[in-house]
């Protein structure tokens, strides 16, 4: 069964390779979607895939790469839309 998650990550999450980290974890877990920086300093992501894989990626987002300091992850669960074929980093 598939799941879609919209996530907003706050903290020190820009300039620390957070988007690359997210993409690498997503590829490893076979999760599709995208990740991007927001002008307010947060990172936004849409994740879609098998429930266990998406949930595992959400847990990884709470940790982030070594230089990140994640202070919060807001998650909205949604029905999967099968909209993506890969995982991309948006500018």
C-alpha cells in the first residue's frame, strides 16, 4: 500500500546538504517525489512510496545530515497519487 507525505522541516537545514541527504535516502528507500529549500529557511518535501519506506524516510528527515540541526518536522499524510517516477531536488 502506498502513501504520500508533505513535510516541512525547520531548524538549521539549509547549507548543510539536507536536500542531497534527503534525495539519497529517498533513492535508497525507493521513495519518489521532491525536496526544495524555502525562503523562510525551511525545507519542503513531498514523499511518495510504500508506507514503511515513507515512514522510514520521515524518521530520517527528523535527524538529517551530520551538520543539520532539525528542530521540527511537520507532516501531512495524504493519499498516494503516483505522480512521480523518481526523486528530485528542486531549485
